[in-house]
C-alpha cells in the first residue's frame, strides 16, 4: 500500500501502547485540536531505533511546547515496548502494531519490519508532512520536526 497523500486526512491509528508506566489505547481520531507526530521505527532496542526514540524522549518538551504529541509505532507488542521504555527511561508513548495494519495504512511496511518514517498530522487530522527513510540508518531529529510543527498554520497547530 502506498503512503497516504499530503493534504489528505491521515489514516486513523487505533492501537494499544505503553506510556508513563501503563498500557492504554491511542486513537488518532481522538487527538483533534493538536498535531501528532507519528514516528514509525523498525524495532525496540536496535541501535538506530534506540537513538531515535531516546532523542524524541529527551526532546519531548520541544514537541509539547508546540502543543504536539509524538508517538513511536512499531510491530513489537506492548510487553516489548514496556521493557524498552523502562530500560531506556522513555517518556513518549510506544504503540504496538503487531499485525502491521497501521504500518501498511501508512505505506511503511518493509520486508521484515516497519520502515523508519515520520508523519506529521495537523490538529484537524490532515497529513501535512512526511519522510520515509530509504535505508533507515538515520532519523529525523527533534529540531527539524519542531521546525515542521512551527510551520503549520495556526489552525493546524
């Protein structure tokens, strides 16, 4: 399935996840009113993914200061996300998509795991920006994503 088009409504996300020491449900459709950054990553505790999720967790205030949330999404289950979050002290939600339904809806299903990709969804649920990594060896940094969020129209923030 190809990635969704910019300027169109973002595919909904309805997944279990782990944050703040507890499992809960995350629904993109319930997040209207503020932007959401969806950060797809291949796997918990892998070198680049660990750097990426730790970077987003350490820079979480840059997102929240702009009224945005950032969610990590991968195909591991909630228990794997719990262990990863506890081991690394992660503060952002990690969503579990083991059947890869959301991963496929965003067109980031790789041969074995999700591709590294970031999507910015505005406050009205419209997809405004995306980056899908070709090789997955690097990731979009917090500063660059904050700049994208600052560039959203006031209605989209």
